[in-house]
C-alpha cells in the first residue's frame, strides 16, 4: 500500500501550488464540521515508480492569530501521527517567521523523515537567500519553485527514498473492507460478527497500521474482513477524525474486492458517504450498502422502499447495488449482510462463457441495434468478457467510435438483466473488428 506524505506549513507558502503540481488524480475532501469549512486535499502521486498519497493538510481557519497557531499545531500533530514522511514548506520571500520556528520546534522531535522545502526560490538571488532557513535547526533544505517546478525533483527523490516499503501480505483470500463515516457502526458490526461467530479463524495483523484484517469463514467461504475503524487514533478533533477516516477508507477500498459501506440511517446517505461510494465505484470494487441503526428510524409502511429509492437516486446510473437495512444493536440482518457481500464478490469474479454471452446478447442487439450516427450504421458482430479481475466486456463492431454512451448503458443494463452483476461496476468497450 502506498505511504502517506503530508505537507505542512503556514498559509501562503505555496503548499497547494506544490500539491497541484504533483497530483494526477485529485480527490477533494471538503469537511464542513462545527461551522468551520476546511478545504483539504489528498491525491495520488508517484515518483521513480513509487506510489504515495499526498495530503495537503492546510486546514485553513479564518480567525485570530491564536486560532491560527492552534490550527497549525494540530496540522503538524496530525501529520506526525498519520504520515510516513513530512514535507515542511516555508517561503523564501517572507524569510523565517515565528510560526515557522514553532513548527520547526515540533518537527525537531519527530522521528519520521522531515524534509524542509524552501519554496518560491525562482531565481539565483533567492537561492542565496534560502540559506537563512538553516536557522530552523532542521539541517539541509531543498530549495524549489512550485510555480516553475525547479528543484521539486530533487525533493521528491529524497522523499521517496525514505518512504517505508509497506509490505503487502499478499493473500489469496477475498478482501472485504468495512467502510463508512465515523460512528456509522463499523466496529460494532465487526465485533458483532466476531463475537457471535465461532467460524472465526484467526486475527492477523493488518497489512498496514491502518486496518486490521480478520480471517473469517462463513457459508463455506473464507475471506478477510478489513476493519478500517479498528484502530482508534488519539486525535481528539472531530473534523480531523473525519478526514483521516476517509483517508483510511481510501486505502482500504483500493485493496479490497468488496466494500461494505455502512451508514447511519438517522444521518442518511449524505455527501461524505457518497464520496466513499463513488471512490469504490471508480475503483471498480464490489459494493454493498448497509443502512445501519435502522432501529433508530421511526418506520412506516413504505420506509424501506422510500429510503431505498432515495439512495438509488443518489447513485444513479449505477444503482444495481444491494441495499440492506440492518441494526447491529439488535443483531438484525448482519449475517444477511455478509452473505450478500459474498454474493457480490462472486458476481465480480464471474466469467461468462463467450458462447453463452453471444447467444443472449446478439438477439437483443439485433432487435435494438445502435442508432445510426451521421448516417452510418453500426454492426455489432460479437462480444466477449475480458479476462480482467472485474467485469469488462468488449463488443466488436465495424464503427466503434459511433457507439455513444446511452447505447453502452443499454448494453450494460441488458447484461445486468440477464446475468447477475448486482453490486458490481461493469465496463464496456467497443472494439473495431
Ligand atoms: P498555501 O496557502 O500554502 O497552499 O499557498 P498557495 O499554494 O495557495 O500559494 C500562495 C501564493 O504563493 C500564491 O499566490 C502562489 O501563486 C504563490 N506561489 C506558490 N509557489 C510559488 C513559487 O514557487 N514562486 C512564487 N514566486 N510564488 C509562488
Ligand atoms: P464506527 O466509528 O463506525 O466504528 O462506529 P461504532 O461501531 O463505534 O459505533 C458508533 C456508535 O453507534 C456506538 O455508540 C454504537 O453503540 C452505536 N451503534 C452501532 N450500531 C448501532 C445500531 O444498529 N443501532 C444503534 N441504535 N446504535 C448503534
């Protein structure tokens, strides 16, 4: 799994500029907790073939200098707790400030790799000016310009060299990650399963310090249950917990086969839950949605139907996803939830024989061919499932570029109607033949 690199430093030194330079795929997490809107970002990057997640911890609070300082302390503390390496960014234009000195003091005590990055070194004069940052007592610094990119390569060379090789305990077993917002009931869910169940085989240390894997055996089927909530952090601050729980979910999702997404029924399928859902979908993971704490909801005849409809509306067009209403507290349907996750896993690894696929799909296509495009007729000749870890299908035709998204969705829906792909994203390619 990728290591985490955090960027800390006071506002305006150029953290976001640096961040944006490095990140290929950006996942914005905007927290809005306790009236303070914080715009923090993380994203994936890789350098010299080593992948890592970069966090711009720059939680920005508008307020007095006091609040400001506390905020920076918190930022640094979090980076110290959570990151594998820390980039401390300062600004050559302003020179060493009191706040820089405070941060440096915290960082001098850390036994994680710390890299002092002197930013805005855009020209030779500024190179000379940068030496004043030796005064921070952090040793050598890296002079760079986030705006034009100079010096960033040297910094990254040094950073990735220090990143731990997070060994992956490669397991043949399917991995089910239990994800969701804090307090959704993830730990309770896992504890309920473990406590109740004599089929538990072993507890093994997680592949990273971010998760705990439990080897589990049920319905004649063995899998690893990945608990992202199992490790409680000492961070006391609510919004930070939220942020880092999403980070942990991200990593767990990337390495899972199926994501068991728990939400608190009384809070609903809100934006943060949707973030997690789309992350799983974009990563082509199997998904089961568990609406937990159903005991707290005042129920009427159509409650389940209405709640389901609301979720489906939010996740359209990918709404072929199992949604189960559970109460961990009352041990209601928790095994049904696991059974469904197993089904989703099987759907995701299912391979449909080409012959069978064509027997079903070609008549459908013949009956409803792709609409003519710019006066040209598309003729689909056959299709096949690709030998990938999750379902991808290729449809071979004369003019693949003329098949538009609505028709691809039509094909996807027909695949779903005829073969059970519940909970599993499907990709469709049109190929030239
Ligand atoms: P953050 O608050 O630390 O995230 O800082 P930003 O990335 O928002 O940058 C603050 C300001 O510094 C912006 O106006 C940037 O354009 C500018 N800036 C960032 N990097 C450089 C640089 O390498 N050279 C110069 N001259 N300006 C920079
Ligand atoms: P996590 O942060 O997602 O691991 O959530 P926890 O498992 O720590 O649960 C958060 C809180 O929700 C705890 O106080 C649990 O007792 C409570 N909780 C969990 N499941 C249920 C449930 O089904 N019904 C109710 N009423 N409370 C629940």
